[in-house]
C-alpha cells in the first residue's frame, strides 16, 4: 500500500501554512476568522478538521485549496507558494494538483457518470488512463451506472461519482468539505470507507472538514479549531472520544 510504504514524518508536507491570518471587514466590525495558524499535512494521511460553527474550519480549507486569499501568512501546496501564483497558474494548480469533494456533489447534470468522472482530464486536455479509470470505478462500485446522469443516481451514488472525479487526475491532495452532510448513515459510511481506501490503498492525502464526530473518527488525525486557532492536533479517537473533546473546547 502506497500510503504505508514511507514514513509520513520523513516526507515533506503536501500542504503547509505559516502564521495564517484571515480577516473579514475592518475596524471594530472586523471578523478574525483565522488568527495565526501554522500547520502541515504530510502525504498519505487522512486529516479531519473540526470545530464549532464560526471556528474557522471552512475558512482554513478555502485558504489551503487556494479558493480564498489570506490576509497574511503563507500557504504552500505541493512545494508551490500560492501567493506567488497569478490567477492562471492558481487555476492550473487547482485543476491539476487538487481534488474536491463537496457536500452538494457539484456534478454536471447533463453529463453521464463517466463524463463527470473524467471531466477534470477533459478540461486539462489530457487522455484518460483507462486502467486507473477502471480501478476507480471498481472502487466506487459504479460499473453499472456509468451511462446514468446525476438525476438518475441516489445521493450516495452521486457522491461516489464525485470521489472518483476527485481522484481521476491523481491529485496531490483531496479536499473534502462535509462530504457526508447530505447522506444517510449507510451512504455516509460508504463514502468514508472510500476516502479511507483512497489513503490506504492509493496513497492519497485527504483533508476533510466535518462537524460529524463519527465521520472524523475515520481519519488518522483530527485538527480542532476554536476562534480561529488550533486548539487540538492529534491522533483521531473514536466518535465518543471526539465528542468529549469537542465539549472540552466548546
């Protein structure tokens, strides 16, 4: 398994921040969403970012993924400092190096499951690696649904399409934003199992924002934010242990 072949501690981080601040507004009305976050994410690890509403977890993910710009501080993704990239290069980095899984699936309604999965490659003008495509389709168990459009798929199936799409370009990191938020417990367990498998079998790096302690328990590591600061960073516990931790920092 690629994820277990090398020590994550020995490898340079895939994503890292230094003294990351993000403010919205000015003066007394300013909101300090992040207050100097320094954190690193090694390759081949599944990290869950948790925190109460308003803690800064979504802001942190948006900055890590280059979807927003920090007020100060730095974000480095796959050895590239995001602040040094113009809009065109930043768009290319997001397309080529990052995979995204959202709560709302974000599939293209008029495209089939096959077309949605391969969309990142089509946009990049790259050919589909058929063997890798078949590996992913087998992993997400959608071999008999490839000609179906999103409206013909269940929520769980749509999210499995989204995961395959996120992995098709073999990104440096996959960002998952509340990926189980719209799913029933059975479908949520399937999606978490797929993300876990992406790390363990495919050597993928996954960073997931979630409010769900059960979802976070599937990760290797949990980072807990409160008031824009990291207040806990450690090995993931079971759901009950994570709920207790959340209560301690609420």
